[in-house]
C-alpha cells in the first residue's frame, strides 16, 4: 500500500528539510496535497487522504486528530535550534526555568 504525501506549503521549514534530505539521496518529494496549517495536514491524514511528516512536538496534537506519529530514524531529520535572550537584562524565573530545561536536553 502506498500513501499520497501531504505536506505544508512552502516556505515551511519542515517541508524544506524533507526536500533537502531527499535531494541528498537523489530523490524528490512527490506532493499530492498541501496546507498552510499543521492541524489541516493532520486532519487530512486522519481522514485517510494520505500520510505526512510533521515535527515530533506535534505528536499529541496529531493523536487528538486521529493520526498516528511514527519517528523518522533512518536517517533522522533534525534541525538545530537555539535559545536567545537579551543578555543585558536578567531572565525572569520562568524564562530561567525554561532555559535550564532546554539545557537538560543537551549532550554532556
């Protein structure tokens, strides 16, 4: 069984990452349906219109729509992100807690 591919419209970072990963292996993304919103992509998948790739942090949202998320691991598609703040201003307790939590995910 094959599924039509549903994705976010350009210039979505997720879509660009998928296109770049496929291009490195000499393939291209064959898109059947597009949307501006992840929730719409999830609803289309849950309705049986195809499959998609979404950020892992959307797993709970996709499940609430009736879609099942499976990790992509071979090869993984990852994106480096950073946290920024105004260095000349003190962080609030909530902001410091968030930064400490994020630092907890860094490899040691």
